[in-house]
C-alpha cells in the first residue's frame, strides 16, 4: 500500500531534507507536490484541502522557517499532519465488558467480510488470548455460512451453526446464549453483504444491531475502491452507530487513498487493515507508523513485532545453542530460516517496512516477486537428507539432479549454494562472537551492492 504516494513524496522529501534554509516559495512548491501526490493517490478532495492547508499554516510559522534544520522540520510537520488525518493513534477494541463481547461486522458484498471475521477471530485468540466464537447471520447466501464454518475450523475457534431458514436476529440471540454457556469472551457476528446502500437491507441490519446491542460495530470496506470507500463508510455510519472501520485488500492497493480519507470523512477510526488471503493477514492500524511508511521512513516497530510473533523462538534457541557448541550450520537450518521468513511475508513483506525502500530503483524492486523463498525451499527439499546435512557432497551431477527435481536450473542451485555459504560464514561469526563480522555477513547475504539475493 502507498507505493505510488511514497514514490511521489520521497523525491520532494529528499530535496528538502538537506536544505539549510527554506523560503515561502520552497514551501509553496513542496505543498503543491504534496497536493498532487495526494490527489493521484485517490485521497478525497476535502481531505487533501484540509491536510495541505494545515501543513502550509505550520510550515510558514516559526516551527519550520526558524528551525536550525528547516528541511527536517517540514518533513516532521508533514508526518504529524498525515498521522492526525488518519486518527493520531491506534484505536483499540472495547472488550472490557461482561462476556460475551459482541462484535457486529457490516459491509458491502465482496469487501472480504467473512474472511475478515476469521482473521479477527485468529487475532483475538492468539494475540489477546480470548476465547472466540463466530456466527453467520447471512441468510441470503447459504455458501457464506459454510465458508465461515470452514474458516473457523482453520483458525481453531468455535462456530455457532445457523441456516438460511432462520431470522438473523434469532440466530444471533441463540449464539449469544450459547456463548454464555460456553464461557466465550468474544462473539463475532458476520452479516449479509449489501450490494449497495439498499434501504430494506439497511433497515434489517439496524434492527439486528438494536436486538443484539454489540460493543463494537465494524464496517469492512475494500481499500481498492479509493474515495468510494470513505463515501460508503459515511453512508453506513449514518445508518449504524459504527465504532470503527476495517480496510481490506490493502496489499493490492498501491494508492492508499482510502486509508487517508476514511477517518476524516467518517469521523470513525480505522482499527485494522487486512492484507492477503491468509488467516494471519490482519494488522492493527497505527496511524503514526503508516505516516512513516508513506514518507519512506519505514516501519521498524511493526517489523520487530512481526518477528516477535512469528519467529519460532524454540528453533532459534536450539540453533544458537548448536552454533555456540561449534556445530555446523547446514541446509536443514537454512530451510528453517527461509520458512520463517516466508511466514513473515517473504522478502516483499519485509521490504515494505524497511526505511528508504522508496529510493531503491524500480528494476531492483521488481526482482522481488514473492517466489524467491519458495523456490529456495523447493531446491533444498529436492536434496537427500545426507546432502542437506553435508553440503560438501553437492558436485555437478548432484546439482543437476536437484535442479531437475525442483523444476529449476543448475544456475539457481548454484545461487542458493552461494547464499548458503554466505549464511554459513555469517553463522560462524555468530558462534565466534564477532558482531562486526556478523553484520558484514548479513550485508553480503542481502545481495551486497544492491542486487537481490535470489531471482
């Protein structure tokens, strides 16, 4: 998300960063660039006007022009105002109520509502340690009930059965009663998707809301609809007392206009953003971190949290202990490292959060397709156990056999082995306690002079 906006703004930011002094003309030019970048990112016009005006007012004041580093000060103003327009800080779910806390999910058809119910259930179960039940009140699409049942099994949460012959209100009341008996902390209710802002359908969801009195009413909206996302959220907000918004499909949205418009247009906070189809593709929305990413400052905090949540600490500990004892880093260990990287979204998922990624040439970024890590794992899987334990066995004929088995070329196998050798050296430095050597090894691992490690 935000690729086009980041590219557009990063050039302006780079020009300003080193300026010893700024004039009102420089600032006018910079804010004009910001305005064009926001409009191209499909940010709603009232949001663009308000944001640019606030930046101008602060930029021509003492805060920037009298600063010792005016270029840096202006960047801080832009970052602060981007953060403010998106809601200043993350907004938590209000779950501190007598159980079960009911969360009602509303939205248009095709926005990814049912998938989001499962993602939110997984998030609450794993990160908030809640006992979660899900229920479908979508009686117009029987497949939706089956879909939610399948997803509930996949994320290992309770599912309350319903069918198309029942009334939505009766379904949810029965689910609440069952949740109480089962000592459930949170009940998430999936509702029928609306194809448009239809009066009859809106009346039905209003009645459902009144009947179940949820603590959270979240509007699920497709971020790829841009300005329309904010407009639709506003209409729903007029019909229902929304408590927040979930933006879905943000991984396919290069512009990011919805994220910058929804809070301002609706007055409702963005609570989560959905990425990809996987059940763990749901992140808490942090406006300050998102603003940093837009300005190409990266999102190191989210990257650290991701590592904390998704790296297998037991495996990491065992590997560290083996290396300290002088044991050799082999291809089984490399495969474990690669699989953990893939769990964090692969190279592309990690790159997105690194500072300065907007400055990386497009032809270099284009080399990262998301297929790099699975290909490397496929090569290692095509080796025998003996070969994985003892890579020195891999002569030319063995490499040709491995390439054929993985559907790749001997050149690909050679690239992987070169990377293995770099990792092995790096891990050797780790076991020897040489931090400087370790850092040099990591630099080599990431492709040295700007090339990607594996195509």
